[in-house]
């Protein structure tokens, strides 16, 4: 039985610290993105189309309304890349979506790359 893989990381931009917690299980990914401290914020789910089918994502806001467009974009990006259900939470204190968007995209890409490297090392039998 494989256990969930958890990555924590952060990025410092615009004189602010942004945090990410990325959890991947066999069938889903969860990304918690926040400014200044770890918090749950607006929560969006995205479900990718079935393999081999072309079609839109099924996505929906589950909690909150602030930054839901950005959360939906990131959830669909993760669901597309991983081929799994993706949940994304965004909690921002000071920045608007348009300002925070590029920063959070970079943070998600950084965390997912770190996760891929972790997975490769584990596949080689090295400790995580």
C-alpha cells in the first residue's frame, strides 16, 4: 500500500512569503496555497476528463468565493498534469488574484517539480 506523498515549500516574492502544502494520493491531489501562514481558503475541485476523451473539466467551487477563478485555473492545471482529481485552496491576505496569480503558478510548478523529483528518488529505492 502506497502512502500519500506530502511536500511543503514556500516562495518569497513582492516582499511577502507564500506557502504551499501539496499532498498526492493514488487518486487525488490537494494543494493548499496561502500568504504569510498556512491557512485553508477558497476551495475548488477539478475532475479531469476520462483518459482518451476530449472534453472540458468538471470543476466547482466548494468553499468561499475569493480568488475562486485563480483556484479553478490551478486545480484544472494540476488535474490535467496528474490525471487525477485536484483540490486547490487559496488564502491570500493582501494581494488580488491578478497580482498573486503568476506567483502562485510558479509556486505550484515548484512544488510539483519537487514532488516529481521525490517520486523518482523513491522509485530508485533512496529514502525520501
